C-alpha cells in the first residue's frame, strides 16, 4: 500500500473534527483513502476507493454536479492550481448537506499529477446556507461592498403567511417556502444572489439591475407564484409584497441596505399589500414617525394611560331624534406626538400588541361613565369597540364581568362592538363567546356591516343584537346617482327586522340623509348631523339640551 495512505499525519487530521473530512489520492493508480468519519457520514463503500472522482460524483446533488465536475477537471488538467468548490452532497441518510471542498495537486518533476489531497468541511451547520431552502443566509452579505457595487435589492415577503401556517400546518408551510424560494431563484439572472432573510422573507440582490428591470422581475414572480401546487396536488394561492432599494444610491452598506429594505417592505404590507414599493424619504419619515408613536404610546400607557381620553358620539332614536346613548371613541394626545389621529395610533397599538390593555382601559372607562350618568339622565346605551384580537384573549370575559360587577352596571345597556368582523378566523369559537356574553345580559353589535361578503357569512354563525350599517352606504344617500345605496340600506334594514336584530345606521351627515333614513326601519341613527364625537362635558350639554327639549 502506498506510503501516502499510511502515515501519522493522515490519522491525526482524519480524527480532528466531526464536520471535516479528509481524503488523499494516489493519482498514478487512481486509488483514494478517505477518513473514517467521511465513510460513516456519507455512507461510502470503504476507506479505500477506486476512481473516487466519479464515485463521489454520484453523491453530489444533480443541480450542483456541473459546478463540481468543472472545478475538479480544471484542477486535474492543470488549468487551476487549487480545488475550491461549494456544493451539496448526499449523506448516508439520503439527505443533502452543503460542503466546502478544498484540495490541491502535487506534481512530479515532469509536471505529471502525482498526489491529490484535500478536505471537505460541512458548512450546513455554519449558517452559510439555509437548511430549508438551500439559499444563502444574510451573514453572507458581508462579502459584498455595496459602496462600490451597483444594482437593486428586493426584500420579498409572503402576505398573511401566519394564516397559511394556521390553516395547513408547519410541514405544508415549509413545502410552500421551499417552492417559493425555488421560483425566486429560477427567475433570477446568473450573477444575482438570493438569500433567505427570515421566516417568509427573501432577499434578492440584483447586480447591475435598475428599478424597471426589478419591477418586471417582481411582477413575473407574482404571476409564477400566484398559485403553488404541492406534492399532494393541493393548490395554494399566494400573494407577496416587496420593498426595493438601490445601491449605492439609497444605501452604501449592508446594514443601511437591510434597514431601508425593511422600511419599504413594511410600508408595502401596511399600505399597498401585494405591490413592490421602492424606498423613499417619505417612507423613512413615516417609519421614524411610527417609532416615535410607539415609544410615546408606551410611555403614556406606563403613566396610567396619560393622554388617553374617551369621546362620545350620540345614538339618536329613529323617529323621535331623542338621544338614547352613545358610542365611546378613543382619542389620544401624546407628550411628543400630539397630532396623531385614531386610525394611525390604534394601528400602532394593534401592531405592537398594546391594543388589549388599552382596550381594557376603554372598557372600564365606558362602563364607569354609563353608571355615572344613570342618576342624572337615566339608563343610556353605551357602546365601545373590541377588536378580534381582544376577543381572543382568554381573560376577556372574566375581566368584563368583573368590571361590570365592580361598578354595578346593568349589562343590558352595554353594547360591545366587534370591529374587523371580516378577519375572523374561527367564527365558531367567537360565536360561543358571544353566546356566553349575551347570557350575562351584554349586547353584541357587528360594526361596519356590509363592507364585505364576509359580513353576511358572519350572520350564519354569530348571534348578535345590533347590526351597524357602514357609513359608506349612507353619507352620500341624498346625492344623485346613489339610488343603489338606498336599495342596499333598505334591504339590509329589512333583513335586520326579519332576523330580529336592532340596527344602527352610521354616517347620517346632513338633514337630507336624516330625512331619507328616518323613513326606513332603522332603530338608532348616528352621524355628524346629530353631533361629531365630543368630550364628556360637551356630550352632557347635548344630553341636557335633549332632556330639556323633551
């Protein structure tokens, strides 16, 4: 046996690491010796192998075989001095793992190849490549100098992927990610790089590409992945949003590029879902404002909800125009951000998980206020909004019941309005919650009814007391060309009556709309014609005037 196979150095290196495998080849007889660790891990026929280059090629992933063969042939022919290649190799379990293979050829005095020796390092454990998709991981971005390179980068994220996981399970979700990653890579040009960013987000670094080219790439990707067929032939519909940034124009470092891509993707998901949004200074300003809002809101919550206040918009009894109650609406003025409107700050509360505790504060303030008015104005219907997130909180019912008992409120006059009714994932579970609340005497309302077909779906399984007709059908009712709105409202109100539900019509903005709706079968009316949302003092003035007129 050749001396190159039997020496202390080979034995020492062969046992140095479980993730590093060494080999040496006597090229004159084309026999190789492989370390015991490599034999065991890759399931080789033995330590000594004849024609090892071709034997090993059978372990190389078919997609990487050309890369491997080209590199090894270049070394053996003398075109390259060193073997240096990364590819996937099959282990004894049939799994493909990423390896980095390095080696060199020793030649005799005549230049003929004599010995080929090298080592393979498993790099799947070093996070160079993502184990699920096989794509590069973001630490590999450190190899690129974005201050001298030019091109466009995209950060692509699947829309609503949490719901996909919830509906189909983690195994199916992984299969979807693998397929989606493959489509991303297939549509790229050879010099582009694709990374698994995190979770359901992927990053494409397109060297030399401009906005127009990457917009076309994104649109093509959306078409290709609109429906993905799984191994079991199941078809899944997907939607993807993306943020884009140019380098070095927008960003000249890895950190800056990632930061601006994240801002752009966040903007796309929040404002233009299913589109590609390129970074702009406006997006940067909105992001900074969002961070400032979040910190200011948290500070106010920590200070016993300082800056939060309830405003009240009256419910008017149809036919008599008597104020019979009100909706409680949250307002906030921060210490630093003093001009935030409800749709903005409530979304921040929802995005960062603070809406539940703020929601409990609103609930307590509304119940306490109802009781404080009782002696002066009699029982008033008081409603407050509860998001679907809050209903999912297992402590919601007990906290509501405890709050009602604490203040001695009559639950018959407390209306709990479900917002986001079209985003309910588990209507059966929500229906059980509604039934328990109604058994305690509380009233339930579906808010913004009519904005989507899902609202009608909700009626099939949810038992409620009030339907709130969405203001978009109402506010322009007196304008020419809105006859269809009249038909829709009239039929919705008739449906409520036949189902035994009371109704609240929002968006009554002027006397003409009030006159039209007043002739319908509505229970309660609400809108600027009667009053905008006002502070407690001003609402009490409305009550005083209403009771005085009566």
